[in-house]
C-alpha cells in the first residue's frame, strides 16, 4: 500500500525548491527595479522634474534650440571628463553623457539650415 504522505526529506527538498524559486523571482524583480531606477536617473531624474516641466525643456525654452546645443555639449564634457571617475558611478555618468549627446543631435537636426 502506498503512503499518501511524503517523507520528511522529500518535503524539505520540495520546500527548498519553492524557496529557491521565490528567491530567484525576487532577485529578478529587484534587478528590474534597479534597472528602472538607473534609467530614471538618466532619462528623467526626479530632482530635475519637480515642477510641471522638466529642466531640459525649460532650458531649451529659455535659451532656444540653437543655444541649448551648447548646454548639451557642456554636459557631455562634464559627464565624460574627470567627473567620470571621481563621482563613483562612471556607467551612469557615461549614460547621462549619451543622453545629452542624443538631445544635442535632436537639437542639431531641428536647427539645421536655420542657425548653421
């Protein structure tokens, strides 16, 4: 006659497997959240979006698209210069430089044939 109850050893193996699966799932979720946090710090830092308009949009509005190119260029230099190694997060700073480079390219395309 078969026993309907699993052995203690099988029970513990099953519970360990369930725990490992949950832990793995939690680690994956934490990795996704960390990735989102890093992307937010690059694409839309909270301290740059306190009001109703993001800082970069305000700068472009005040300076104009052509002059904002120089602002972006300055930030590229900032994030790829000595700060890259001094602030303790070179990957994030390099990604910020790429963000400003992409914004600069966007502004260059908008002003091509108008200001230069």
